[in-house]
């Protein structure tokens, strides 16, 4: 039986989703009713450099632009983050900052910035999210009407999602794939009956047996990171009960990061490649 890539790990997420046909299927499922049907996407540079030494740069997971010029930021987050809503909003504002002309040009803007959609997929349970999909935008609190339409965000909690085979939609299949694909050894036949071109392409692309030797190494390393991240989450929580949650998670992160870097070095990866895989600054890796 075929074994499939886990979409929650960094390699699996980018390897499978950085494909125009696959991404169009996903976006049309998630954004149905929010914008016109997307017919093409262009993948953009995910790095937003810092403007000065006191600011921090940002590296997104995936960033797309539609044929209408709308920007779509997609983030996969496996470990719970304190104040994640603040972090997600920071990402959106960093992206927005690059769309607004500076100085005199801003005063002469003839058109508003394109709409920005943020899709934040949460692999672990988060106290902020009480349902599978939470949609947000800027509302007039008194009139309960939309005040500003340039930004819509979607927070997807995979632990909250349950597949209802009696009322299955393309969106349901996508959420099911993100939650369970790495544990599937066969895809239910009913999925093929409802799958569009993008989902069928995903199923073929996500077969582990189709990976090259180098891709297999990257996938194994990325899965180790995912497993360590989940273990760290549980370890940090248990320690936090006795010593304070934040202290436990911080200590767990430091210990796990050193172990992960050591494992990748033993697997033959250079420090430069480890920095690319883990998103840890190269200077920090060289110090460990």
C-alpha cells in the first residue's frame, strides 16, 4: 500500500503545496464565497527583510498572488504559540507594509491595496480556536457590518475538524488530508469520486515512494522536526505545570533545537542546509 507525505511537516507542506494546480484547488475550497474563483496563482518571495537592525525580518511559509492581484499568505503552525493571533496579525501587517507606497506616492494612490487573505493552519490544539474554521475581518462593532474589506483571515484548527462522510465537500477533503494524510496507507474511494484535479494531483505527488533519495532525506529530517516539535509541546506543558508553562516550553525548545541540529549533522547535512530546513539563523547553528 502507498504511504503518503505528512502535509504538516515543513518539507511536506512546501513540497506538495508549492504546485499551482494543487494550490488552486486548496484556495478555491477554503475561500469559496470570499472571492471570485481563482484560475491562476503565482508563488512569491517569502522573505520580508528587516529595514534596520532593531527590527526583525519575517519569512513566510507560502505566499501567492492571484490573477486579480490578491495576496494570499498560508502558514502551517504545529506548536501552540502564545498570543498567536497577535503573531498572525503581525505577519499580515508586514505583508501589507510592502503593498503601500511611501511618502508622497501614498497620498496620490489611485487604488486601494489588493485584498490580503491569511490562512493559518494549526496542527495542535489551541485555546484560541473553538471550531474547525474561524473566519475574521474588520467589523463595525455597533452595526455588525464589515468596516474594511482589505483583509480576511482564516484560522484552521485541525484537531477540531471531524470528517462527516454524509455531507462531505472539497473543503472537508482538504482539511482531512492536512490532518490525516501522513497516517493514511490508502485513500477512501469516496474521496476520488469528489476530488477535483488539484486533489488528484496531490494524492499522486504525496506518495513517499515517488521521492528522490535527496527528497527522502529532507522529508525524514522534516518529519523528525515535526515529531520533536510535538514531543516538545507535550514536554513543555508537563514541565509548565510544575515550573511555569513558558519556562518549560523555552527550555524544551533549546534542548530540542540542539538535538535536531545534531541529528541533521550526523545525517550529512551542511550548516547552510540545516538553516534552510529549520529556519534557524545560520549564525545560531554555527554556535551550537
